[in-house]
């Protein structure tokens, strides 16, 4: 019995947001993409990255969901292009409000050179979890290529807007808010 295919849902990125991410990936040869959180976007990005001879690594905290996304990638023929890394949520020294983030041991399997960082996890929709995605940029900044782009999904929520502002204060990255796409897009600020 095969698993139900991954489809777009209300929890997924908006089509307009995914189009922005795809444009960023398409602008690069052999792109290396890291995605925090996996799902429908993982499958669509894997297809595009496969065409560009790149690679995708997605962190996923939920074991059953990680298996489902892996199965979908394998069924589509993208198991060599895209990898889902099981990364349970645990305390992290850079987390805000004591919120958990992805397990340190899982981060060791991420590439040392990242062209596109898509932050769409861990979940941040429950009350009190709005800042759960904050560690992504501080933790992975040293791995980002000089011209890397960082995309933060769900920018229509207060927590994500606060994260984008904190990243601007705490890192060398500047961000623009793309309201219609529900994304913040950032890169290293020009000096």
C-alpha cells in the first residue's frame, strides 16, 4: 500500500511564496538548499534542484512526516537529489523564550556551503511558539555562501516578523518583507 501523495494544503507555503523560492533556486547553478521543515515544498524544490544538478537537505522534527516526505521523494525519483534529515526538537542555547529547535546531532549532516536557506520550521503557530524559528540564521550563518539568500515563511505572523527584525539586529543580514508572498527575503547587507 503506497502512502498518500503530498499535496498543497493550508499549512504549506503559499503558491506565490513557493514561486519566489523557486526563482531564487533557479538563479543558481548547482544550488545547495537547506530547508527547515519539510512537505509539499520539498517535493517541488527537489524537482527544480534535480534539473539544476544541485542538492536539497530538509530538517524535519516529526519522524512519521519525515518518512512520508522521503517516500514521496523516492517515488518521484528524487532520493539522490533531496534528503530529509530527522532532527527532533530539543533545547538550544540560541533559542528564544526557551523554545526547542532542531537537534545538534542532525545539524552535523548539513552541507558546509548553503546557497538558499528556507526557514519554514519548526512549527510556530501555537500560542507561545512564535519565536521558535529564530536559531536558524545564527546557527547556520557560517555555512551560508557570500551571496546566499535566506527566506523566512509565514511573515504575516507576528513571531516571524519579530524574528526577521532580530536577525537584522543580530546578524549581518538585511531583510525585505514580501507581504503578498508571506515571505521575508534576506541577504548579507551591503556595506
